[in-house]
C-alpha cells in the first residue's frame, strides 16, 4: 500500500531562516514524488517533482530511497512562501494507477517578517 | 490552454437541495480526479476516471454522492440530497494518466450547505 506522511501540520519560521518540510513515504516499488503548493484560497499548483531535479522558487527536494524521504528545503524563507504544502506519491510511470496520487496531510508553512 | 475549469466557483444552498459541480479537464488529458478538501480531513480523493470510465469510487462518502464523465471534456459531481457536513472545497484535477505525470488542479468549488 502507498502512504505519504507529513509529520508537521504546522511549521513557523522567520523570514531569512532555513526551512525544511518533511515528507516520508511507504511504497514497495519505484515511486514518483511531487510537491504541491496551495496559496491562500487558491488551487493546488505543482511546485516540483523529483524526476526533474530542479529548483523552483528556491526550493529543492531530494529523494532519499534509503530513508524513504522527500523533504522540501529552502535556505532562506520568504514571507510569500507562506502556504499549504502537500507531498504526493505516484506508483511510477508503469502500472495501473492511471496517474493517481497519494497525498500527505499537508503542512501549513507560515513565514513571519 | 485555460487549465482545468470548474464551475461554479462558489455555491451556497440549503440542506436537502441537489448540488451539481462541473469540471472541464485539460484537453488531451485522459484521467480526471475529484477531491474534497476540509480543515479536519485535509485533501480526500473521492473518485477518478480514466478514458471516461470510473476506476475507483471508494472515496465517495455516501450514496448521496455520484459522479459522471459522459465525454472526455466534461465531468459532474452531484450531491443529492445535500447536508451541512458536505460543506467543503471540491477540486477537480486532470492528468495524462501516467504515474510520472503530474495532476493539474482547477480553482475549486467552495460549497456551503446551510
């Protein structure tokens, strides 16, 4: 069974401080992992995906298969980063998941001035 | 592309009334997903379709909820009769139906049942 755990429901940091949003997953195969962001009262937007190995808005995430983690990091948080962040897992490009994602419970990040 | 389009954006109605939410997926996408978002339960997958066929509706909370996808460019989520506990934001998302492809979300419908 697939499972995504985001242990922190709330996370508060000050502007300029480093931030790390934790995500752990459980999946027996080779997963595809995503981070989505939802700004206040807006749609969920794809922030980044592990396969792209890119930095978006200063955020990066590295897939650690040994620790089954995909933590989201940013060295210097900005006030505009305040949002809900969801980690999501897919069963890879094969299989019969039809693109279904398993989402974590989300972490609300607040960046204080 | 205009992205996933949902209507209405807001719906306020009295309990017992029928509610119909609509979704137009991104052209070319062959998987469509309906989610419900609440503070208490977070983001819940209700049902999803592939090539207009329902694949998994195990997330649909009760028989009062039903969803259809009559063609590749339109889907509806219906609640009949509605209850106050159905109040939530309902999102529709679409994708190319492959595990390595992301889902694209609509703006959601904010539903309030009085």
